[in-house]
């Protein structure tokens, strides 16, 4: 039987937590376009020479202008330049230096706490040639018009529970079931995935748990599809195991479990900030290919640590605190030219396979320009490997202002506080697990984050 879960107040995070991961820069500042000797990447590994780096930007928009979508790259420490035209979603970059970087921009709308807001994002990734010459990055749905190729999945859930709510998951698309009619509808790219209906018990402040589910395996949706699902066939309860996070000693502790099925469906089954538990589908519903990513996040003021365990056989968890990342020293090193620019330094993290660096602002509509009534956020994200960081990690925002098509709307404003952070990632799967994606069974990861705030 599922025990009741107490509710704790949700600590609201800063813009550094807005969608996406990022990284850091290298000793000096790979990616800033400067040519001083102290800005050169480490010379370990392959010597300079002709290389072709291929980067796939999955889900890139067909109409780039609609999203202010711009793709640029950097060969070593040379100035940034526009990327060659892609073949499909694949960009082939001619690289002669021991390191390389790619960046893309986009403007899209996201739901905010008080309504829709515009998100202006600059995302980049930096690697050494010796580490990687192929990379795939996902362009967020808000930055793409590829949804036009989607099809509609609709249906009705019968014999619904009298309380809580029902969530329908197909692939990576989620929708809620109408509590009155039992109807649901979602847009999805054509494909074959597991169709999962989860009964969710809300706990307040974003916490919840699922206590029963219906799952239909390998449902093909290649055109407009309708399904009627009888929820009386649901397994009575999901399986539960305890989570011991008592050693966390923090302002906030959150435990969650996300299910990944072999056919590409993913859904968080539980998220709790007290009386923590981890969950799985009932034994009668489970397959050996189902992977459960168990996560525990411990947060204090300005610091957080997350440990995850991807497994096919969930069990009780005990939190063991990883090393803290330590303070991130950040400063605005240029206020006007070419735009407000931040430089950050921190101590190298043991066994890190990569770092995420972020900087962002939440702006009022009056600060966003253009005379619009919509508030906006500006978010810069960088993902950087140890091969370009060296032993003393540093990162400085790059100068992209000379790129044809660059828009000042991507620049940090001089009138608002800048919030950000650095996240160090470790993984039992090794360096190929950065940037992180869907974990394979057996993968254990650590994410150690340190926040910063600087004035404009």
C-alpha cells in the first residue's frame, strides 16, 4: 500500500534551470574568438590538420527565419563563422585546429508561471578533435516547425478513477485526460511507441506519484488515430521502494523516477520532496527492456547535487553525497562591447566528463524591446568537454556579434541581474555520455552544480 506523502514548499529556481544543459569554457576562453596565447586550447592530442566534424541538429526548423535560427562554428580559437549549408540535418564543419565548437540560436515561446513568455536562446558545444568528431544535438520543439509533419492521436479513457488525474504518454508527447469527458488528444511525429495511461495523485508544489497504469505496447501511429482505453484494466498499484536521503541535510531533497521503454516512450512516474520513494510498473506490465532512471537531488543555497541510477530492476536507494563542485567565480568583463559578457572560473571536478555553463535573465516586457507586451528571457548555454577546459576551467561568452544575421535580441541586457551556474557531470558510461541523453541500464551519473549571480 502506498503511504501518504507530506508536502514541502517548493524552492523556486532561477533562470539557470530553464530548459537545456550547457557547459563551460577552457583555460583561457575557447569560443570567445580572441587570439591571445592565453586563449588557445590545450595542445594535447592530435596536432592541427584537416578534419571534417559532422554535427546533426535533429529537428532543426525548415523556416530558419521564423525562429531566428542561426548556426555558426569555430575552428580552434579563430573567429566564429556561419556553418556551411547542411545536408538534411547534418552540418559538415572543416576543422584545422585541435578543438572546435558549434552554436545555434533560436527564439521561441514557452509557458511561464504567469503566462507565455519568449525565450531567446544561444546554445553551444565545445570539444577537442581527439575526443569527438561527430555529435548530435536536439533542437527544442519550440525552435522548430517540424511539428507540421505530426499526426493526431485522440481517444477516450473509460472507467476512470474518481479522483486525481490521468496522463497519457506516447513517445515523448504528453497530454492530460479531460476529467469530465475522458477525452484526450495529442500531436506526435508518426511512429511506433508504447502508449501509457498513468493515474496521477497530485501532492502540491509540483510533487506527485502514479499509483496505477495501463500500458499498450508498440502502438503504431502513422496517421490520425483514435483509441478507446478501458482503465479498469489498469494494474491496481505500481511497485514502490524506499529512498533514504536522510544524509542529504539540505534545504530541499527531491526523489524522482523516470521510465524509458524500448520503443521510445518516457514518463516520470513519481516526484516527491518528502517521504521519498522510487516506483516502477507493476510486475504484470513490465518488460525486461524497461529502464528506470532513479534520481535524488539535494539542494542548498547556491549548490545542488544529483545522483542517478538507471536500472531494469529498481530497488531501495540510499543517498551518498558526491563531492561538491565548489564556488564559481563570475564577473561581467565587458558591459557594452560587443554586449554584456560574462567570464567564469571554477575548480576542476574529479572524473568530470563535461561541464554545463549557463547565464540568463528574466526580463519584463518593457525590457524586451520591440514594443511587445510579452515578457522574455535570454538564456546562454555552453557544453564543454575536459579536452578544451584543461586543468583550470574557465569560460568566457563568445563574441557572435559579427555573424551575418546576428540579432541584438540574443544579447544580455544591461538592466537586469544575470543568474547562472556550472554543472559538472560524471558518468559510469564514460566520456561518450556527454552531453547526456537517455541512459542505458547500469548507467550511474552525478551532476554537481554551483550557482552564481552578477550585476549587469
